[in-house]
C-alpha cells in the first residue's frame, strides 16, 4: 500500500492582487491576472510569498523578451548561467530547451533538482514557454518537504549526518555517456559547453533546511550518485529507495503548459521531471536560473 504523506504544505496566506488556484494537493499553483513586466513591489512580494508557499507557480498569459525575463528574474536574486548548457546568443544567462518535430531525445526526464552539483545550486528555475505541442510535454514536480516528512523517525535520524555526492556529468546517466558524448552521439540535442573552472561535483546534506521557510527537505535527485564516505554498492540501494520515495505520485503535481506560461519553481524543496510524450511536435522554452545559497 502506498505510504501516505504525514503533512501537507501550510496554506498560511490569502492573496488579493491576483487569482491563484492550486493545481494539486501536494504543491503547485497557477496565477492569472498579472503582467510580470508591470509589477508593483506589493504584488511582487505576494508572488514571492506564494512561490515559497506553493513551491511551483505557473503565471499564465505572459509575453516576455529575454531581457524582460531576466529583469523579472533579477527581482528574486542574482542570475546563474548554466554550467553545461550553451546559452542563446547575447544572453549568457538564458538557455533554450528545444525539441523539434523529428527529434525524440528528451531533456530532464528523471527526477532532479537543477544545478544540484554546484557549490551554490540555483534556488529558482524560471521557464518561459515560446512553443508548445497541442497536448503532452507536461512537467511534473515533487514536493521534497513531503519526501522528508513522510520518512520514519529512524530514517530521518540516520540521514541527518549524511551528504550526497552530486555530479553534473555522471557516468551513471542511463546512457553511460557524458554530456558531450551524448551530444556527439545525437542522444541529446542540448548544445553543451565546457564548464571551465566551475565546480560540477558537490557534496550537500541529504536532509537540507530551506533558508527561507526553515522546513526540512529530502535533497536527493538524479544527480546524486553516491553517499559521501560510502561505496557505490553501499550507496545504491538507499539512494534508489530515497529517489523513489521522493517521487511518489501523492507528493507531486503535473503542470500543463500553454504558450506564454512562465513557470518558476523552488529547487530547494522540489524535484522536477520533463515528460517526453509529444513526438512529432515542437516544444521550445527559455530557461533562467537564479542563484541560491550553499545548502545546509
Ligand atoms: Fe531541470
């Protein structure tokens, strides 16, 4: 029988500057009635608060240029260029995730949290939808507060002192290939760049504390390849369990995109996964990362 989460997100605040509708019980909400290019400070504060509360916000009916997307992103913090994915022309902070009609390769198809492998991983990812298939291409999210809270006291205690080793270019990828090897083999269509001096393997606590809400989350995703100080063989069973536990359906929501949707999620307390069920159609989004703190 499926394990039932012991608590739900705390719904602590009402909003009257926009219409907000939860999209699932676990996390996620959509917002109508604002223009991110024209936000007064009070409305921005409410959006920020709603983002912390719901973890994933989909703001419908937006129209932003790359400059405007970056301007909105900077209201949340410093922008963080992607370590591996090549940017679009003229905007080092923006990458384009694009799948063409004839392509079948997916990007981000396993439960993960973005830039998990950096010393200061992205706190927010903000995507803007330029093109969407008529159906399919949804993004799923999993609430990792619930992942933590639904563990037993014994498991919480054991995990409390452990760190995960998170690798941005792990050979443990299902293909067994590095990012550049996947690109050269035509398995990935995301153009890769050399990360240069960027740190792309980092150890972070498996139980992390959200610096703004104070809540604890289970910080394990597909970039987590080992437990620090443990062998691969020792790590694998526990990590497989924790990753599966985090991604249980009752911890999740599923976002249906529309052209013009801006979706922004909190990488500190959720995982995400891109579905690949729309072969024959184009899908194109612009991705922006906002830098976070060193996890503790
Ligand atoms: Fe991602």
